C-alpha cells in the first residue's frame, strides 16, 4: 500500500494533483482534447468575434435605423456562446473530477467510465448552479434595495444628493466592495460543490451546504487556490485575446506567428484549466481527511481489495497522511 505524507496547504494540493495527472497523462490528455481544448480556444477567440459583431451593429445603427436581424444576432450569439462554454465546462468538471477521484484511490482510470460520470452528473450540476445563482441573486438584490432605501431616505430627509459627486461615487464603490467580499466569501465556501455533486451524487442546495462544511479549517487554502488559478487564467485569457483582437483576418493562416501564438495560448490555458479541476478534487479529498472522513473510506477501500482481490492486478490504494498547518 503506497503511503505519502502531505501538509494541508496549497503546495500539497498542487503536488498531489500533478502526481495524479502525470500518472494518467494519456487519459487526462484525451479528456482535455474533448472538453478543455474547445473551451480554451473559444475563450481566446470569442473577443474577436464579439468585436466584429459590435462593429457591424454600430455601422447599421449609425443612421438611427435598427436592423432587427442585427439586433437578434447581437443578442443570440453571446447567449449561444455562453451555453457552449457552460456545457463544455460541465463536461470537463464531471470527467476530470471523477478521474482524479479514482486516481487518488489508485483505482483504474478509464475514458468511458469518466464519460458516464458526465451523464450522471450533468443535470445535478445544473441544478446546483441554479441554486447558487439564486442565492447570490437574492444577496445582490438585498444590497441594491439597501442602497436604494438609503438614497431615498436621504432625499426624504431633505438632503440634496448629487449623483455625479465624488462622495456619491465613493459610497457606491464601498457598497460594491462589500458586495464583492460577500460574493467571494460564498464562492470560497461553495468551491467544492461541483466535486460533491460528482463524487457524492448530491444536487441542488445540498452540495452547497456540504461544501461549506468541508472547507471549514481549509478556507485559507481554498481562497489561495481560487485566487491563484483565477488570476492565472484571467490574465492569460486577457493577454491572448487582446493579441487576437489585432489579428488581420485577411492574412488568414499565412500569419504564422499569430497561429503559433493561438496554439500556444490555447494549450497553456488547457493545462491551467486541467490542473485547476484536478487540484479542486484533491482539495476535496484533503478537506475530508481534515474532518476524519478519508481514513474511514480508505480503510473500507483497503478491506474491499483485501477480501475480494489479491494484490497482483496493479491496483494499489493511495493513502495520504496529512498534517494541518495553521
């Protein structure tokens, strides 16, 4: 039985995720090609498409004549793009989470069982997403109502509110900052929700509450990982999509530097998304270890292997001893 020691910190999570990905590199490469590569390419190339649509819409409306066809296209294409991104995002999360989960235990990691996990988890992930959006929408609505009540109360008391003054702008910024902190707080608490959906077959609000329980004692690691991958992915997409905006479509594939940059940008973004999903699953396992749940599951896993199968098939459970750091 393989044993490795890790501390419950960001480096431990990232190193364990890297170990699992490297141990099943062909499998994760296949999943990345199917789900993450189209997602990465679309994230980089979409700003160019959106800019061309915006230019055509501006040209058609510069004489105050609105073409209904252009207006529908202006609204439909972003919605279709968002749907495309969300579907491939669910596919990547479900398959990579399931594969990392089984790889952590030393179980066989295969392509078609990973695809099967997608069909089992698709609608539960959608329902959990709707539940999270509903809660965040209610919180945002509460803040906006609070803001409106303060402004209206001030006007009723006889105060003259200058909506263009710097003081009003500062007040709006403070409200926005507080709202952002609340949203980040909930995102940290719910960061394991999709993993819970895939591994524990829960859906709706239940994965949100389960995730909030698991991240207790690990919020600093969760926030660090959220910021790390959020900044890396956001900056990388911004850098590459900004360069794509200056691409001259008339040159086509003759512009080899652009093609190479697009390929490199898409490949690096795919790797970032892959390690993000895998590290999130490892974080889930470490959170379970901190709450004393992982030892029981590993014991059951080892007992099952010992009773039903001899250790001659290459299936070796992976046991992790963790030491929390504060």
